[in-house]
C-alpha cells in the first residue's frame, strides 16, 4: 500500500500528470529517432540542432511570434546550413557543425541577455521545465510525436536502405538527398518538442543514450527501436519520480537515469558487455595455459 | 512498385558511354571514356590503384555525377532506364556494425519487386531462400552481419545481388581479401549469371583471373587504355601504358607488382 501511495501521490497534481505524459512521449520519440542518430554517428548534429534553437526562440520572442515555431525554423536552418557548408568539401562536416553550433548558442545568449524583461528563465530553456508543460504544449507534443512516428513507419524501408547502403538506394532510384533532408527535419522537430522536457543542453542525451543502450542488446533495427523506446520511457518515469521526491531538476534526473541504465547494460550485456568480455578473456587464458 | 514483368520484359541492357569524364575533387578521376558494352557479356575491369575502377562503377550506377559526357543504358540516359542494376560494393564500403541480419540484407534486394510498404510475397521469400542457398549462407540467415567472416560477408552481398534479379551486375574487387572458396563461389556465380544473359562487370587486381576467365577486358588508367578480348588487351605495350613502372618483363612473361588494393583514392567520398 505504501508503494502504491508513493507512486500515486505525485499524480494528484495536474501539472505532474501533464509532466509525466510529456516526459513519456518525448522519451519514446527521442529513443526511436535516436536509433538513426546513433547508427549514422549524427550525435553531434543532434547537439548542434538543439543549441541552434536558442536564437530562434529569442527572435520569436522579440518579434512576438510563436516560440516553438521560432525554434523549429532555427533548427531547420542550421541542419540545412550544415549540409551546405560541408557539401563543398572545403570544411569537414564536424568542423562545420562545431562552428555553427557555438555561433548559434552565443547568438542566442546575446539575444536573450539583451531582453531585460524576458519572462522565461534562461535556465528553463537550457535545462528544461517539464513541470511547466501546459495542456496546449502537451497537445502539440503528442500531435508531433504521432506524425513523426507515422512517417518513420511509412518510410521505414527507405530510411533503412538509405542509411545502411546508399549505393543500393541509388540503384533502386530512391531520392537519397530528399530522404536525408526529411530525416534531418524530423529530427529537428523531435528536438524542438523535447526541449521543454529536458532543455537545450540535454536533448542530445535523450537521443543518444537509450539507443546506445539498446544497441548493446540486439542485432536488428526493429528490436533496437523497441528496446530503445522502453529504456527511454523507463528513464522518463524514474527520472520524473526522482525529481519529485528528491526535488532535483527533472531533465537532469531523466538523463541521469538513462545513463545509469546504459552503464548497467554496458557492464552486464550478454553479448557485448564488459563482464562477459573479461570472462571470455579469462577462459581463453586458462585454455592456452592448459 | 515495379512489377516483375516490367523488369524482365525488356531486352538485356546495353551500356553506352560517350566521352564520360568524372571528377574527384577538382581533378579528373576518369577522362573522356567512350565505349559500348554489349548486353550479356562478362567483363573484367583492370588497372592500377587509383586508376578509377571504383569511380567507373559508381558513375555507372549514378552515384557520382558526370563532369561531362553521357551514359546510356539500353539507349536511355542514366536514371531513366528500367533495367535493374545490382552493385556489390567493396567490403570496406559497408557499415558492418549496422544491426541487421543476413536475411534482412538479402531481402533488401527484393524491395524494388515488393514495393516499399507491402509485406514480402511468397515469391520474394523464395527468391531470398534460393539466393542464400546458392551461396551456402542459409544457416547464417538469422546471424548479425557483424559476426561473419570476410568471405561470408561477401556471400551475403552476392546473395542480395542475385535476389535482385538484375540485368547488369557490378562487382567491385570481389576477389580481394576473401578466401579461395569464396573466390571460387563468386566465379561460379558469375558464370551462372552470364548464362542467364546478365551483363557482368567485375573490377579486379587479379590479372591472371581477368585474362583466363573473362570474355572481355577493359583496361583503364584514368582514361581508356585498351578494351577487347584478353589477348588483345594484355600486350606488353598496353600493360606498360596502364601499370608503368610496376610492370616487369621476365623471360617473356609479364609480371605486375600491384598488390595494395586498399589504397584506392575513391574510398572517401562522403557517402557514409
């Protein structure tokens, strides 16, 4: 009974109900999209996009527009900018990302610090404020998640071929460039709707850590996505309760939980874990000794 | 979305290259290549490292843009033909850490037949089973591609190429870095495909194999050096033109020292 009380108590508050739903939706969405991010080493792009939304939010506020829309436009501009800068071949992609990402972050901070009367705390943008999710935010988040997950399902084979084997994609006459851009835009939208939950600074962790954990346990993309979604949801759940009872930042608690799950799997995974690796080496040594 | 009848009702493909130039960065990797490859032949593409063999193949499938010139498949410009081209990449070009099983990879070869959304049909399942059987990898169907040996990895991609039921089959260095049984399986398979009137093109460093087991040889070194039957192509003057210092004449036998296939410049080209 005590446990049930402990679990139910936070949900007496409407803001906690909204927070829980938002965190679960975002956790699952990021975990599934993150599989592409991890497999194609796009973690840096994800981080860059997250930081790029800062000036977008600031400009939208200055112009009196919709903050989410401003963030979204900024993320799309930065992702296309990365492609443009690195496509010429004079600058490597990671360098291009590094330049744009810090430029966007500093521009964002300059703009926000120039707004004296800024109503929203900078720390909420940087580290998220899932407890402040409004019903309207929640509807936008859920709608975005449904559209994105449907697109992932619809384009599943095409993305698979483009990411695994671009040459096959070309011989099958897929529009590789278009599909890549669609994936980047989907990623941008995912990041924007996730910022409310974990903030600019920690979105990349939600995109990377649960998929990386799932990767250690599976050898097929569908099961990687399913496991990743499970770890993402679990992190959100545990993180949110931890933040409620220990009174710590919810975004950080969610990311910290995801990291703990990763570490446990990294050490004890039956196929690729550290323990099994040590054990195999020990068995090998014994066999050579005999 | 393409029906099978759509793919097989056409006559086998004829490939025509007209003054094709492909740039690598700012320098031409292939210059002014003009030739006709009739349908159904079995062709070896040879040349020293960096001669543009991989570039040639990648240009043929439309992966690299042409700086000038045109490529026609079956009389239609690249990208407009309906013929199915299968490309077996070099092993270094594949992301072996991708979480995917052997059967998944082979099934990819059927996507054009199945469509992008439909469930694989019985025909698709049978084609995949048959291809895996032919290459002796049926027992590995559920294994991750990461856990395979080099020879097995190559067989997976050969099986996928067969499952595609292609009209043109391109193999980039299939004899490099694999065991002898895999080399033999590959060669046997090429002969089978050849019998089915598929145009087969293979890039290789193995000049012996090129001269003994292929109908025609294309020798390139950034530009066309020679194209014809092995006897016509492997003359001392032409081999010297392609391989330069790396060729030696010893008691009337040609020896070519060219054994480092992994240094080809084409490898890094931004397709990850």
